[in-house]
């Protein structure tokens, strides 16, 4: 099964960093401006929503790794 690069990066909790999340988001924005989302493997439908949700989940994972004093809640609507 094919997994676009953003899924591999944002789903890799062990190697996830804030910089890597930022790189994915910046690449997405660049590809929007250049009009090459589909060619680069980004979601065809609701792309901005999907990428922003994946990034929010990734940032939540990073926050969880960085603190032991707080409870972190992340809710999936599906």
C-alpha cells in the first residue's frame, strides 16, 4: 500500500521533531502555490483539512513527549 511522504514523516513518532512537521507544512504550502498537489501525492479531497489535522496530531505527540506534568487530550471526530 502506498503511503505519501507526509504520512511516513508525521506518523513516525520515534523520529518526529517540530522541524520535520514544519517541513511537511511548508512543502504543502509551496505545492499549493505551484499547483502541483496531486502530482506530489497530497490528498485530492479536503487536503488542507487532512494535512492540518495530521500536523495537529503530530504536534500533540511532540508535546506529550516533552512533558510529564500535564495530561494531553486529542480527540478524533471519526
